[in-house]
C-alpha cells in the first residue's frame, strides 16, 4: 500500500489503482485500500468507480470520516447533489471539527 500512496503523491493514479487493487486482492477487508483506490479513481474523473469503492470502504468501516467527504465530492461531480449533501452532513456528524 505504501507504493500506492507514493504513486498518488506523484499523480500516477493508474499505478496507484494497480497497487491498491493488489492490496484488496490480498486483504479484501482493507477499508483504507478501497478508500485510497476510490480517491485515485476520483482524480482520474471516474466518479462512479470511486463511489463504488467508497461504498465498499464504508461497508467495512463506517466511521472513517474522510470516506463520506470524498464520496460527497464524487457525487457532486456527477450532479447528484442530494446524495452529496447527505455525505457531507455525515462527515460533520462524525467529526464536527473536521473542516
């Protein structure tokens, strides 16, 4: 997973996705890997794929505030503003001092 994060920092999101996919193959319950892969998909403009990964990450660990924020941003890009608002509100509920 360290490689995937390094790739993200270099804006090499396709390589990051490959790395996170490998992590998920080895550990299908790794919420952080789904979350980070979702960010990489979002950075590539693949918003639905990002949302799918965020959904999986939430299923595995619903308390990761960052997931709701990121999913809300992805929903915004798709024009799904009601869903985006729900996620952004959930972000604040989980951590009122988040942003």
